């Protein structure tokens, strides 16, 4: 009985970690696409490319903040 419970815990934990990894990779890709599209639209509107890149850095900063929050919540049980 205990071996079955332990195996179930390991299985579900592995599944959760793989899902979180997929979410992290997907979020990174979507943020990259959003930044590029945002920069392109700003350049079309007449803003300098350098300034558009500076403005789009907020997308990456927000992604990093979200990632740090999730990491902190995962490892706060220690």
C-alpha cells in the first residue's frame, strides 16, 4: 500500500513539473512574439526602433516577475 502511494506521489509530482516546464516555455515564446509585434507596431507609428525596444522590455520584465512569483510559491514550503 505504501509503495503504491509513493509511486502515485512521484507520478503526479513529475506530471506537475512537466506541465510547469511546458507552461514556462510557452510563456517565454509568447512573450517574445508579443514583444516583436509591439515593437513592429510602434515603429509603424513613427517611434524610433531603439525607443520601441526600450518600451517592449516591460513585457520581459513582467514575464520575469511572474516566473519569480511562481518559483517563490513553489519553494516556500521549505
